[in-house]
C-alpha cells in the first residue's frame, strides 16, 4: 500500500537531542561505558609499540601506553600525579616510566618508584599513586582491563584461537562514528545482500548476493544470525556471531559455497572498541588458511594499521566519488550521523537482529546499574571459550520449508556441541547433516 503523503521535507521534524545515551555514550561513569569496562578490551597492536610512549584514547579516556626496558607493558593516566604534565613525553625506564618534568618514576602498576629529587625516605613514595590499568598481550595485540580491580575477569581465550595451523594477522581500523553503529552491523545480515552485492556490485563472494532465509538465535555469549542460501546445487548455512559486549566473528570473506564443508570457522575475530562517543576502532585478527581462502584472494600485505584486505572498511582507501559509486560498510555506518538517532528510525522485519543486539545490550547495562555484575565467559573443558560462528555447505537442493527445517536443526546441534573439541564438533556436524538430509529427501 503506497503512502499518499509526499514532499514532506518541511513537515518532518528532525530532533537530534536524544541519542539513546544509555547504549551509545561510553565515558567513565556512563551506563554503557561502565559495562564495557567490565571486560578485557584490545587497545593496540604489539608491533606498533616502540621506544616511545603512545598517547591513546579508549572509552573516552586519554591514557599513555608504553613498554619499559624490562619488557613490561604499562597503561597509565595521561597526566602525572605530581603536577599534571603529560606522560606521553615521559622517558622509558628499566622499570616503568619517568615523567619528563620532575623525574618522577612510576611502575606499570602506578606505584611511585622514585619521586625525582625527593629524599628516598620521603613519605610521598607511599602516598602518591599514578592511575594505571592492567594489560595483557596475546597474539600480537595488547589488551587492557579498565574496570574496577575487584571485578577483574580471567583473560578469555576463544576456541577459534586454538588452532596453531591458522595464520592470524592483527589489524586495527578506525570508523568515525559511534561504536554501536559499527557493532550492530554484525547482526544486520540483509545488508550483505544489498550493500555488498546489489548496491555496489559484488564486493565479497558472488554467493553472498543470493537471497537468504534469515533467523536469529541466542547463545551463551550473545547471539548469532543464521543465513541459509541455496547456491545452485548446494545449501549453505552461515552463522555470524556477536559476542557481548562488543566482539564479532565472521566467516570466509569470499565464500562461494561450491564444495562441501562442515563447521568451517572464522576468517576474522574482532572487537568494536569505542575511542569515544564519536569514534570507533575495530581491532582483531584476519585469519588465513587454504580452506578459508582457496583462491588466495586475501592480501596479507594490506592488513595492519588502518588497513584491511576487503573493500569499504576505512575512510582513506578510496576517493569520495568512488565511495559514492561503490559505498561500503564505512560509508553506510558513518553517514548515519556521528551518533545514530534511534527515535528517527523506522525499523522493519529485516532489522530484527539490530533490535535484538540493542535489547541484549540494554538488558546487561541495566542489570549493572542495578548492582548485578555482568556475566563473564565460561570456559569449556579445554580452558577456552566455546563459540558458534561457522560455515557449513552440503550438496543438496531443498525447497524453502525444508531449508528452514534443515538450518534450524543444524544450528541446534551446533549450540549443543559447545563442550566438544573443534574436530569432534566438525565430524559430528557432518554426520548430523547427512542424517538430516536423508530424512528430508
């Protein structure tokens, strides 16, 4: 039914005053900022940290990151606790960082090692502490915990990071808008069909432009979207994973669903970390194997600082006119305004995943406001965190009803297999798929 009211520009009220601060504002003391601070966050690439301190901003807070001469990594408040000079101009010491102004030496935990020219027995050594946060280095990325020390969780290692045969290359790219616009995109699978296949031509695999049946499921970590496609004589079921509070895992970039595969894992694991309310860094790993990239379409040389090897993810990779003709994720996300105004949106059925992400976040944030600490990740028997992203392709031709039945049963099996090893999950899923198809055919 066509809306008969047209040319409504003058009558449309544009009210930018309500930017849904509960789930968009990330500074210290804000509901969302406090929630994000309860988890380890990636903040920097290890190989970019050299013999100089680095001034960074995370969750709206300016901090100084450094590695001292003993190899320990520190993350301190920007301004020296003595007289406020910025520690970005500090001097790397054998242990900790020395303020350039009066020579006060702070350890990586913020304790005062030496107060410049003050006597060694001065009580000031026990009195003054520089604000500091714990750090952890893993897989070429530096992580930090910016929350209350009494709530520090164990550092999480996810099962997709277990396989030593995979090549993982760290990267970080900046998106100049609020973090939620970047994060909720992970549960907007319909945009893959339009933005990445029809609006801009095929940006990823040709198969991604095939119409899909879309569903959503909760997981112990957050949620997945389930995309089921009939690609010629193969049925392809992809689950794309959102892990709360701000993590995402996705499948092979150029998947064409031409041959059978079962429980093929992620081609990228990444976090959408707010710099502040208006800027986001997406930081994580691009993951390579012969199975994930059989045609060698990925380009390892294009991965790193402000660089990733698939189109439309950064500001400067293309000129303005080209980005108008072939927009990507960056243009779609940034152009929603610095912070998208949710009250001005008109959500439809295809936005169910985005609405679900917002609802999950809001529930967790409100629970924390009610003094209930957020749920942390539970380890499996191998000491890692079981996750649920995967691609499965089988040779079959199914009608719409059977495709839905098949994908629902497949996903249920995946969710119930969390305590198994990666190999057993793959083998068992193949057996389960064969059994399902035998019943449907």
